C-alpha cells in the first residue's frame, strides 16, 4: 500500500500533464471571432459632412426623427483569440462568439475581406434604391439617388437605406413622415422587390440601438427570437418581411393604430 506521502506525490505528478494541457489550450488560438455592438448611423442625416441620402429629379421633404442603421464590430480574420478571451466573451451579454468562417470568407486577408464587404455594400445600396423607387412608383430613369456612408461594409444596411429614401421622397403621398419624430433603428438586407432578409448579430444591434437612443427596432421577422434575447428595456420590436410591411407599420405607429402593428 502506498504511503500518504507517496500518494500525494503520485497525484501531483498526474496533475502536471493536465495543468500543462490547460495551459496550452488557454494560449492556443481558436477559430472564432468575437463580436460586440458597433456604431449606428442616421440614414436621414449626414456622414463626414455629406448627406447620407441625396435625391435629384423628384421632390424631397425635410425629415424629422432618425432612422438608425446598426452594426456589429468583430475581431478581424487574422486575429487569433485564445481560450480565455473566447470563454470570457461567451458568458457576456454584450459579446457574441461566432465561427470565424461564418463572419469572414475563409482564406481571405484583411484587405480582401474589406474589399468584399464594400462590394456587398454597393450591391445593397443599388437594391435599396430600386426597392424604394418601386414602392413609391417612381421611374429610376428620372430619379437619381446617391448614397454615402463611409467605413461601413456588408449588406445589412440595405433595408434602412430603402426606408430613408422613402421617408425623404414626397412622391405621390406614399412616402414621407415615417418616424413621427422618433429615433427608430433596424437592420436587414433588401432585395429590389422589397423583400427584407435576415442578417445575424441582431441581439448586439438592438443593444447598439438602445445605447444611441432608439425606442423602436425593425427586425427581420425570422430573427425575432434573437432580437428578444437581449432587448433593451423599453424598446419596441416590430417584425418586417418586406419594405411595404415596414412603411405600413411605421405609419400605423404614428397614427396610434396599434391593431395594425405586428409584434414578435
């Protein structure tokens, strides 16, 4: 039978490889990106001294309130997060741990990822313009829309761009006065036919919106559950599937027609 001292030494020796394993795991890079709430931008306002939305060839009106597009910020494709960093982020409500390949195209450098994201932004701006003009029944050959928003990439601002264009254009009465003086935020991709698509990171975007004063958040219908997970106190969620849904809901909100406003 082993003496108590011998058993203690044996246990200590057995523990050494385990401790070494945890030390290696703690320092080893893991294939995850860590995201957190990012900036917001008022698409009805200005960016770097230039209007975010400029329209020519059709009447425009002065707008009230704000339409905030929301973003998340994630560690870059070349950043290696260790176990301790990932574990800390995992248990924080203001962080999200995401497989890196779900955030960035695999095998791409930071510069290549930035170029890819800017390309997606340009495509989303074109789709946003087309969706808004179709909603207002305006001819894109006669109406020119220019969108400017620096240092933001990806497709998730498309839906808010469309709303902003609709809000600025007087059109035939179908647009205008969408905010009612409120600060309204949201996210979603947009198709030229007005379909709103899911984007991911919604629970972080609602936090960014709440931080910057939004009282209403327009969320792609498929992401209602995620949006509710960390919803700031007092913020109202309105699910949308199309641009038409969003315009109708915001006008009903302004008129106090609660029965016509969907909820998650």
